[in-house]
């Protein structure tokens, strides 16, 4: 059984409830009819540069490949035996690209970490 995460490109200030509502709309077949959000495009390029999903290859963390990409989210079905580093990379990249992270196992939503001034 896969471990499922998705990243969501919602408006700034979106709440965990907004993410859960977007997930529900997606599950009901309601999808945004627009161009993919630039943050998702950047996230996809970054995560697949480290963990390719095309072509699906043995040894990748993906239980399902290619990744499901929509205009406002990317769904990742991970092999439950994937390395912790994959999860850390997903979390880091979600934060870098200001994406909300949804954990389908328990419905948790993780907003991007606040940027720390340098």
C-alpha cells in the first residue's frame, strides 16, 4: 500500500481547511480549468530531477508513476519503503515553493514553513 502525499498551490493565506476542501473537490472530480500554477511546475521539476517519474524506473520512491499533476496540485503515491530523505526533500521543496502539503493518511495539512530572514 502506498503512502500518499499531495502538494497544493492555493492562494496566499490559505488555511488547512481550504486545502481539505480542495482535496474533496478533486476527489469528487471537480478540477480547476486553468494553466498549472508556476509553483507546482517548479516543484515538479525539482522533485523529479532527484527522483525521476518518467519513465517509471525501479528504485524510485514512486509507487505510481508518472506523478498525478493538475493545475493546482501534484499527487505523489510513495512506496512505503522509500527513504526518509525523500519525505524530507518533498517537505523542503514544498516550503521553498510556498505549497501546502496534504497527508492523505490522516488528513494533516502542513503549511510552508515561515521564511527566516538571513
